C-alpha cells in the first residue's frame, strides 16, 4: 500500500490536496464563456484533483488548498468554493445518469441475451433429435456457443462496467463538499 503521508501534507487529521497557482483564473477552463458558478474546471486541474482524491479512502478527510502568489485573491474563497462544489455536484449528477443508463442498457441486453440463449438451446435440442452427423454436431455446438456469447455483454455490464462509474460518482460527491482554502504562496515556504 502506498504511504499517502509522503505525497500529501496533513493538518489536524485532514490530508491536503495542494495546488500552486499564479492566478485563480487557472482553475477554470479559459475557453468556457459561462459565468463563474457554471464554469468548467481546467481539464488538468480537474484531473489532478480527482486523481488525488481517488488515492484516499472515501472516509479519509481531505481539503483542497490553492496557494496563490497574489494575496489579494484570497478574498475570493467563497466564490471558488461554491464554483468547485457546483462543478463536482454537476459531475456527480452526470455520473449518476451514466450509471442509470449503463444499468438500463445492461437490463435490456440481458433480456435480449436470455431470449437468444433460449432460442439457441431450443434449436440445439431440435437438431439433437434429428439424428447424428458431423454437420449437425457442428451446428449444435455453434448454437450453444452463440447463445452464451450473446450473454457476454450483459454479464460484463453487471459484473464489471458499473463499478468504475459508481466509484467516480462517489469521488465527485465527496469533492462536491470538500473544504476549500486559498492561501498565500509565501505561507507554503
């Protein structure tokens, strides 16, 4: 297991995800024309925050700290906190919708797969009653294999595909409530 203490500082039992910035505008996507509460985070900033948060257990307390060169920007903490919370709440909602869609698609695929498997097994039983020949044996085995292959994707969805989306949603939910602080870069030294 990775020792998180070596990668992150800790204050009063809370791990710090720190970002050093010249300006608060670096936090947001410069191509997004939306007003601040609806703006997207910069892709690299988002990736760093999310990847850092994923390193911790969901119950481990974390805090985002932005170290700035310009101490005049420290007064914008409420705006930045709200913007970050809104952004990650939105991302959690998108992940929840993606999870519902994936599970819905999985249920439909499972229904189609089960019907196809039933048809294949039924046809195989009919061919088995027709007698024995190498061609019939090949067709019987082909129907059995085809029926089970049709079940591959539904099983993949329910066994594997939904977990990463669920985990991503949990991380976004945690980040939608994470404490955010702005500090002067000189305080880091």
